[in-house]
């Protein structure tokens, strides 16, 4: 008995050409949108570093992790605009007229589009359901660890440094290589109009309790008093422990860093809101792809970029409706079982109607018999 042999059906030449056109345009649009998004993320991240929320040494790592969280928002738009531009070019250069003449209508374009669509949809789903939450959790962990190390937080020997969260000013003359032991320390803090000045010959940094940073000082002086009152007092100590305040943390919902599996088992409204939002991203990308074919139709001499405004507005309207719907689920105004399907299904029905209405080829005209 001969062994069964399976062969993959080769892609026809026309489909291979169309797939290259769609893929190259999508890649170009995605790169441009990612650069714009990374610029906005970089600006926001620099502002958080200036406010003491994020250590400066974590700039690049935080930028990469936040970019991973933004991919489910950027890639659907990149796929939508890329298909509009590439299909619109086929109409503008009369290539679609040639394809019509050989019986290839808009519906036949779905095969090369699907070869690009499904890998992108899988990547968007992975980013939205798994990699994005992991990146959020990893970014939070890195900031928490950095807040408990003076070296990572930016403390250097011989330089005055502002403590995280406006906790005061700290100066050390000597600093060990691991950042836990130091010598010749000077510290200044202010609270409710009263100043607290501490000097110490040596000290070290330890973690106690709930990962709280504690300065253990040796052989120093402490001076307390008000700026407008003469009630200063000075104390000498052999050992003294001071809690170092953590950096100001960005207020973020804990559901954003939770795994998708844990959200599936949680019936809380906020958890269900985050779950439906993550599921919505690949579905929204699929709907935009189906709508790209009818929206890209144009006449040969018609402007190519006129429909981009309509496409971008469609993306904004759809994304805003998803955001509003997710917020309503979180507040309990929309039941968990309904989710965002009240929006997905009408949008999908509209996209399919436009697709099938636009995809019909006119029957060839019959010649009159002589």
C-alpha cells in the first residue's frame, strides 16, 4: 500500500501578487502607527519619570512593555488602513478592471486577504488576552522592585537626590556596589511646616514586613523643629531606623494586570468589563477587515485618500462605542451576559451586508444574434 502523500495547494500567481501588496502596505502603515504611538508613550513616560512615579533607569523596558499593551489598539487600525490603501490603489490604477475582466471580483479578494488576516488576528488576540496583561503585571513588578533599591532609584555617592514621592532630600558620601550600605549620610524632610534633619556616620538598607524599605542608621544626630518657631531639639543616637517612602504610584485598576483565565472565573462587574474588552479587540479587527473591501471601492480617477477620513472616523466611532460599552459593563448598567455583543453583532451584520452587496459581479452582456 502506497503511503498517503499530502501536498499544500500552491498559491496562484494573482493571489500571491495581491497578498504581497496587502502585506507590504499593512506593514508600512503598522510601522508608522507604532512610531506615532511610541512617541506618545515616550512623552507620557518621561512625564511620569519627572513626577517620580517611574525610575529613570526603567525607561526603555517600560516603553517596550507599554507598547505591547498598545498593540491590540494599533494593529486593527493598521490592518484597516493598509487594506484600504492597497485595494484603493488597485482601483485607481485600473488593476481591478483587469481582474473583473477575468472573473475576479471583490469577493475573490477575500482569499489573499484571509492569508494576511488570520495571522494578524491571532497575534492581536494573543496580545489582548495574554501578552498585554502579562506586560502590565511585569511593568508593575519592575517598578516595585526598583522602588526598593537605591541604585536603581538613582542614588549616587556625592550627590543630593530627592527621595521618591517628595519624601525629602538625601545625600550619601559613600555607597556600596550593591546599593544597600552607605556612609556619611545627610537627610532632610519636611512635614506640616516642620523640618527633620538627620546625619549618620554609616547605615544600610533592609526590607522588612510588607517589603517596606527601612534605613538603619548608626552613630548620628537628629534635629527637629519648625521654620518659624524656636523649638528645635537635637538628639544623638547610636542606632535609628527610618522608613523610606515609596514612589508615587499610578492609580491603576488591578483587573488590568490579572490573567484572562482569572477574569473568566470572576463574576464581578469590573472583571467582566475587562474580559469583554479584551475579547472585543480581535472581533473588532475582523469587522474592520470585512468593511475595508466595500469602503475601498473607487473610480479610476477618483482621489485615493478621500475615503481614509471616513475609514478613520469609522474606527474612532467603533472604538469609542466599545469603550463606552465596557465602562457601562463595569458600572453594572449592562448585564455581564450581554457584554459587548449588542455592538459586535450589528456592526458585523452591516459589514457583511456591505461586503456581499459590493461583491457581486455584473453578468456579461449577451450579444444580439444576427
